[in-house]
C-alpha cells in the first residue's frame, strides 16, 4: 500500500523553516505571529509544517507581520538564520 503522505515540497519546506526561524528570532510563539498577521494559529502552524493547504494571501500577511519582503520567506539560507543575517525589529 503506498504511503498516503504527500512527498515533501522543498519550496514549502524552505518557507516553513524560514517563517519558524524569523518568528523565533522575534521571540514570538505561533499565536503571537497569527495575531500580528490577522490569522488563526492553525494557519501559521500549517505554513511552518509545509502544508499544501496554505494560500498566498496568508503568506503575504505573515511576511508583513514579520516585517520582511515575501521573497525572503522563500529563500532558505545556507546557514541557520541569526540576528546578524536579517535586520529584525524585535519591538514589533
């Protein structure tokens, strides 16, 4: 019987990794990011888990809440993201 789980999508994987890292660098949990983006926590969780059910409007809201261009979310860094890699305003 074939595996019912969909194959991994590298673009969604990179998106999820980057959103999670940027959120953590701000000191936010998923609920805080969701509130800042005007989304529900399950949507943020879906993005971070590389769910195929998350649409572009939600991704755009997350980028805005994190204070980055949407293209940043789709670019997995060669090394783990750190505060020196991106200028992040932790006050937001």
